[in-house]
C-alpha cells in the first residue's frame, strides 16, 4: 500500500470540500467523531459495555479526516504548521530532537542504507 503524505491528503480533501462546506460544519463533524473515539475508548477500557462493533482505527481516521479538511479549506499547510508548532514545543519543553531534526536524521539513515 502506498504511503500517504499530509500534503496529499490535504489536496484530496480540498477537492472534496471545495464547495459548500464551512469550517463550522466540518468542526461539528469533528466533535461528533471525537465523541465516537471516546465511546470506543470507554468500551475498550471497560468503562462501558463493549458492543463488539467498535473500531478505534476507524474513529481516529474520521477525526483526522475532519481536522485535515478544516485545515484544507482554510489554506493551512499542516506539514509546515506541525513542524513550526513542534519546534516551539521542543524549545518550551527542552526536547531533542525536534520533529524537523528527527525527519532529517531519518532521511540520512535511509540514504545511508
């Protein structure tokens, strides 16, 4: 199966939601899906009866879908935004390597092998 980049997903969702979708409508769907993740976690962790038709994977994919869709229709480059936010957090919490450095290390290791 092909690897999917955030950039590709954003381009795809921008096409899917280019007309008629608003950020607030997508946000309401996102909140609904977050509630479904909570429901699945409650079932998996024994706080609620497990109905057997729960899928954490599917619900997390739905959360990502709507979060990325909101970014897409608002012209937010998530790849850049994530790296920028992580760089700020790495400084704030004194973490090393940051995401950008991690990617560089991984790319060097791939090219070395």
